[in-house]
C-alpha cells in the first residue's frame, strides 16, 4: 500500500525519499495512527513532505491515490486493511445506523449488493432509493442521504465524506502558481546583504548584558545601528500593449520590491530598452531619462531586473529604427549589450509561462542577450532569480 502511495507522490513532484518511506512504515508499525484516514493524512504529510511549498502537490497526489483505491475492485482486493475501511465507515454513524448496516449482513454484504446493482443498472438515476445515483436515499451514489451508503463520485452531500486532502488548503504554496504580494516579499528576501550603517539605532541586548556584567551589575544600556539591506536594485518594467494582461502581477511585484529593497530605483519602457526610459507614465513623452545617464549615474554594483513578456517583432530588438514608438538610432540589442557589459547581474522576469517561450523568437533573442538569465514570474522563478542575483 505505502509503496504505491510513495510512487504516486514521486510521480506528482513531491521529492520524498526512501528513508522517509521507511519512517512512515515504522510509524505505522508503532500504531501512531489506526483506522483514521484523516490522522494518516497528517502523519504521512509530516513525514514525507519536508517543504511546505510541496503541500499542494501532496494533497493532489493523496487525492489521486485514495480515489483510486476507493474503486470497487481495489476495495474488494483489500489494498487497505479491512479494519480501516470498517472504522472509516463506522466512525460517523450512530448506534442505530450501525444496527441498520448489520441488518443488511455487514460491510461485506453491502459491497456485494453494490456490485450486483452496478451490473444491473444501465442508465443514470437521480433521487431514487435503489440504483447508483445522486440526491436520493440509495445506499450507493453521492449527494444523497443514507447512513448505510457508499459514496460513488461527486462531493459529499452531508459533509461526512469530504476528506481533508480534497480541500487543497495549501494550493497557494505550490511553487509554480502565480504570485501574490506576500509570496513575492518572501521570495525577494533571498536577495539580502545586511549591514549596520543605518542612522537609526536599535536596542543591543547582548551588548547591554556584556557591559552591565563588566560594570559589576550597574546597568549600561547599549544601542547599535539597525541592520538594513544594502543590496542596490534597478528595476525596469515593460508597460502597455501585450503587458496589459499582466498589470496586476506587475503591480504586486512593484509593491513587494518597494517594501523589500530600500535602495530601489525603477523606470519604465515599452517592449524593449532603447536610448530613453521614464519614471512617470503620465509624463512619458515629456520627462524621459537617457539610458546612457542611467549607466553613468548608477554604479556597477546595482542588480538590474527587467520585467516584461519580451513579446514583440524581432526587428524591434535587432534593427535601428525598430521601435514602434519613435526612431531609435541604436538598436535595442546594442543598448542591452551596453547594460550587460556594465552590470554584472542582469536578469529578466517574464510573466508568460516558461513552456510558451520557445514559440516566440523575440523571447529567445532576449534570453541570448542577457546570457539566458530569464526567469518565469512564479514563486520558484523568483526564488531562483534572487538566488542568482545574491551570488
């Protein structure tokens, strides 16, 4: 049983090891849980999953596996110990309801009758009291009400059959989902270089204890400069056109960056970087900053982050005059090369799913210009990009 569960977890991306499988088997041998599927779910998750970002994958795998063994053939083959099945049925029933099941001959008789009715039934049924269907009082089906029943498909009508793992409470912890501001902040914290050169001070507990001890118990309160993130970040956001569907995720990223990076400078561009960028989209035609001035103003220790879908006609990157808004004397590719030559760390965050990149020649061209340092705008992509920038 546990080997099949282990293989299902591995196939859905949960990186559990043989050591963890053996730990689960040992825990079951010691009867840490018995005849309780919910407790088994929590125990197996605690042992087999070592990172909370895999909780949703675990839930999906658990659901896939146990839906499979809820099928009639698997039940009859007793892939789950019989006492587990009986206890799982019985723990929700009153003494009166248990007596009714016994009146049918017990669980074995109920399964035998279920198989017989499946063979006889040839159409869908709703609201009945005999056939396998929905919304009725038949012992077999879903969304109905029968204390002696087996749920077949669907969701639990009275709440009794809904399993913990089907709720997928940890869906937002999957490392491939679209980002939210909170998740972004957590991922961005991987890019940190903490120093103590702040003008603000904080209470120094260790220093206070040491100095007070040195002075024979006379209290000497000590303070020290607060730690701050010394990383310098220059973020450039693509706006307009094909980026409109990604406005929300870019706004969330922008908000997270402003919170996490105290030394943050940001500018906007459209499609690709050329000789000018701007700070305020409302005044983009009147107040622009030369890209050359940016190179001269911001030192080489700045980390450069481009955010955009890199989706455009290839000539917008490769050709002088390729910009769709103005005449650019130097190509976008040349301007990108100048940035890459000055700044050691340059990355590109792309909100388009990575599996779609290969279908866009402009995305592939952009990747080559930044030495393949393009990352998808997902939790995993953001973590990997921050890890690269922090090296």
